[in-house]
C-alpha cells in the first residue's frame, strides 16, 4: 500500500473522490494507494508564498512541518498550493501595470526551497512529492472582483500569472527526481459546482489519480 499524505489550499479536494466534511485523518483507498487527508480544508486560504513564513495567517508551514515531524516523516506527500497566489495576490507580481517575471520566479523559487530544504533534504518526505498545478478555473471570471481593482485588470493579471506558473513550475521544481508534477488541465465549467467556486471532486479526481497511479507503479 502506497500512502500519500495530502496538504493544500481549498483545492486539496482534487486528490479525493469526495469532499471531507469531517476532520483530518480520513482517507481513500484505491488500487493499492491510500490518499490521506491531512487538512480537511483547514488551510483553505493558504498561499504558496506563505510556506516559507512561519508566522503566516493560517500557519500552513507550521502545520505541515509539525505534522510530519510528529509522525516521523512520510514516504509520499501531495501539495496543492499556488491557486490563491494567482487568483487573489497576482498584483504582487505586476509593477506599474507590467508583469514582473522576476517576482513571479521568486515565488516559485520559494516553493522550490520549501520542497527541497524542508521536505526532501530534511527527510520529512522520503520518496515522492506530488505537486498539483491545475489552477485555470472558469470561476475566476465570477469571483475575482476586489475593492479598488478594476475587474478586467484583475482577471487579466490572474490568468497571466496562472499561465506563467503552469508553464514554468515543472522546469523550476523538477530538477529533483523526487518531485512529480500532477496536471489536470483544462478545468471545465462541468468540473465546477453551481456556485461557481468549488471543484466537483468526483469529476476531477479520476484524472489526478490516474497520474498518481502511473508514478507509484
């Protein structure tokens, strides 16, 4: 049995066939793989940027490293971070209305540092780090409006940042053969619930699981 411990923002659900409305620790077993839910949506607003910040608002770094230390490390971990950075914080990566590739690269470099130093080199993770990269959700057109920022520029910025991250993340992260990218693109309107915000796990999970199964053979 291959155990895969899952952490992430609200899109952690792509690693499960149904949403966990209970508490951390529930799991799903299929084809010799056990997906273990370590957060149950408790890190909903977590950012990729905050993984190097021990004092981040929702404490994602403390939570992940504390859990892994408490159980003596794990063989496999799955991460879903970056969607919140692209959707709600994309303005950090634009200067005077122009996209800053340097700032965006720094974000992914921070993520790489977290994976390399805090997970792999520390031996908190011994075999595989699975990184989900499918951030392109149709609900962005309906949920990106924030005070003081024109809706058009917010959508443009988020979509641009999303595209940049998906193209470069594999190149930046995969110099270590323990890091495996899990793609699930494109996300269609049929994959999103009627509220326009939440993914439907039953539709997305089979595509994600198929790739995990290939990696863990």
